[in-house]
C-alpha cells in the first residue's frame, strides 16, 4: 500500500501550517479531509513516485551483491588491511592477496 503525505491546514484561512504526517492507505481510498487524531482539516501533498526500475539504486545494489556476482562467475576481492585483500565472492583465484 502507498504512503501518503498530508499537510495540516489552518482552520481560519485554509493555508498550510507546515505540519505534515504520513498515512499508509489503499490507493482506492479517498484522500483524508481531517486529521485522524485531532480532527483538523488536511490536504494530501503530491509526492514524486519511487519506482525501482532497472537502473535504480535499489536494483544496482542487488545486482552487485556478492551472491549475484558469484553466480555470474565473477570473483570479488575487498581490502581488509594495508596491502591485504580477501576474496569475498567467487571460487577462482587465491583466497587472499598480499603486497608482501
């Protein structure tokens, strides 16, 4: 279900007060007209949609995960100390690499 942002309105002139809150509600529900606790008038604030597409940050993190890289046949090393690296993904190559 989507999370909607609402702004509390001033009862006198209907202007926004700068007080916001979030509500998780089905997309089929009508927008709230009153604050669920205080009963003050509110309006829904338009927000940018967050979609995890092919090139989004969320997708790239999972695509470059150690597990995924290993399944694709890659080997990944991470620095563990000064002049020392350890294999964290993959089966090929040495377990550690040292500058010594």
